[in-house]
C-alpha cells in the first residue's frame, strides 16, 4: 500500500470515529464567525505549490516574511503608546520608557488635537490631555521632545486628519535641534480613509483629504527619505467590530488607494512604495490572526508587482506594526488582560510583525499607569528573550491549518476587493455607506454570540466574580492640565509675531488655490508659531467639513 492509500484509509477511520466522539457544546468558529474543522490534513491544501504560495523568507511573495533571517537579524521594535496630560507629563513618560528598554516612541494625542482643535477652543473643554497629550503649537512639541534627540529615536505618531500640521511641528523641532530631515526615522499614521470607515475623526471631505496625504507622501519621498508617511491602519477597523478578513481587505484597499493617488500625481511607484507601512490589530483568535498577517504580505506583494508594476523588491514588502486588541480588554478582572495581551502579542510575532505595541491591563479603565506599562513592555521582552520564538523564521509555516487559513484569507480578501470595485473604489464605497454597513453587521453577529454565551469572555459572561473589587492603580488627569495648556496658548499668542502668523496663513491659502504642495507652507507656519487650530481653520475655508451619511 502506497503512502497516499495509507493516508486515505486512515482518514476514513478517523472520520468514522469522529461521528461517535462527544463534543462539549461550545461553538467551534473563529472570532470572525468562520467554521473551523476538527482537523486539518493535506486534503485542505490540495496541489499546494510551495514556491508559489510560500517560497522562502525574504523571497516573493513574502508569505514567510520580508527578511531571510526573521528576528535572528533584528528583533521587532518594541513600542508602548504614550501620551497624557501636558507635554511635560508625556515627555517624562517617554524618558521613563526609554530608560526601561523601549526602542521606539509612540505618541498618543488627546481628542482636541486629533480633531484639529486648539486647547482653548470651546469644543476642547473637558477633553484636554485626557486620552493623550495636548499639542496645539510648536511650543508644545518642543516641550514634548525636550532632551530627546530626534536623530536617535524612531517616533510613531497616531494622528490622521491634522497629521500634516503635527508633522510640520515635528520637523520644526528637528530643525531647532540641528537634526537634518534625512536623519529622521518614524511613522505617521496619516490614514484618513479608515477614519471615514471606522474611527470617525475626520475634518475635511475625502477628496481634499486625499490631496493632503498625497502631498505628504510626495514631500517625505523627496525631503525625509527614512520616514514612513502613511501607516495604513486596520487596527481601528477591527476595533469597530469587523472580521479579520474585513480588516485585512479594507486596510489593503485603503493602501492601494493611496498608491494609486500618488501614481496619478506622476510619482514613480518605486520612489515611495518602500516607505508605505501598515498597522494591524492582533485579536484573540490566535491562528486566524497569524493567517491574516501572512495573507496580507502575499496579497500586497502580488498587487505591487503585477498591478502597479513595481520593480524594486522593497516595494513589494508589506511592513507592519501590530497592536494588541484594545476591544478585548475587560474592566472585569483586569489582570486577565495581561494574559490576553501576551497571546495576542505572540500571534503578532509568529505572524512576522516589524513593530509591536502591547496594551496595558488597565487601559479599559483609564490611561495606563507606569506599573501597567512596564508589565506590558516586559511581556514583549519575555517573548523575545525567553520563549525561543525568534530562533526560526515562520515556525508555523507548513501547518495544514495555518496554510489553509492563509489561503482562505486571501480568497475572502479578493472577494471583498471586487465588492469595493463595484462601487467605483474606496472613496465611493465610503460615501455609499458600504463599509459602515458591513462592519455593523459583523459587530452585531459577534455581540449576539456573546449574549447567548456561544462565545465566552472570561470574567464577563462566564467565570464571573460577583464580589470583585478592582485594586489596581489608576492614572487620573486633573483639570489643572487644561488650565495650564490654555494659559500657555494664551501666552504664546501674545508673545509671537502675529503679522508673521497672518502671512503664513495667507501662504497656506495660496498653496491650496494654486495646487502647490502644502507641507513646506505648513512647516513655515509652524516655525512662526501658527497653531494647529488656526491652520485647520484656514484649510476649512477651502475644503469645508465632512458630514457622514447616516447608515441603518
């Protein structure tokens, strides 16, 4: 009997035995609702072509990773999202994290900054410094990075609608430090399309917003060559309730839209594509997440090479940052979040992430305390230096289950791309409410599974501790933060050269009207201490504001 016949006979015996096997009554689907077989075998990846589907690490289509030696060459960058209160508060936290072994800074901004409001705006009242650091001007940015040499750290900034102005502040600080643009390393999230899809922190309509982002990509390509101007983010899409396949497809579709906009501008795809990066969520379904990351690399490499004609192999690389899933953190039994985060981080690492943020156990209750942040950072360090996961590249490659899931992810993503194309593209699909409807339906399905206990969340709908008392330190931001920021801004406006401010605002308007790249005038305005809110308001005169169509 040959090996194939042995396998066939043995599988038939197994399936017969399976009919009589007891099950525990749980629902055996992924977090995304996909059916999972009790066992995976070679039959689940028939006619598997190793070189077409996988190849070797560092080789097209990069399913197994973009580097030939994985983490043996360089361990992923360990980041912790930090930002609260005043720039002085966050500067102190940055220095604490760097002292404790963090290898890159990741800036969280407060809601007014994310929306383009100054600290003294009526809409900012009660929100200044609460969910991140308050930045209204170059003066705030100077304080934020005081004593931190920008040519020695990699900085990630999670901001979207006003990202161009915040980046202008950062560039102006670099110049004041004597650091040339070509020495700066880091990433702006700057992904406006996902704001319309999921997070809703938009200012202008999609078309002018795409113009600003294209300006930024063009500017950084020419002036700040080590900077990643866009981190295309699926994270918030997943936090809004999407499935893994939706997160994958919507994120890549957004990335392709930015690439197409730059090509339409006349840019050579190989001049900017190597600096486009991505940002994914790592949820709790361990194998589904790993398959998602692997499929993302393969899809992206094929599209860049075969559709956009990129010739530089680095343009084919999908490089991504991963953050563990904030939506899985629970207020109940918050110490359990340490365990959840560890498994999510492991999925990101086994999926080949280049950069990783681990959430703190208390983030569902408040901004993380120093103790919680240190535990989250130590989680990454234990993964890297104690578990052995960095010893070999793509250790799950070849698993029948993982390869089958990876193939299925690719197939599902391609179906979703076709749906988006049927609307005419990402912007048109946003305006039609397509993404909002699809995510809403996925979130509703999952919530019904939780309500019926088909899915279990420990400490929430099962294994509940009715007499629980939460005893972990909570970081609180006082009202004095807002008072201090408003007073600083008032003082700045009295001290600065307001004639230079007016001249800078006129230059911004002229650049809009004459279709010039906006970044140089933003930097000049920053250096003249024009505030974030003032720049945003000037653009609103030309671009207007966006209001989302209601989707039922």
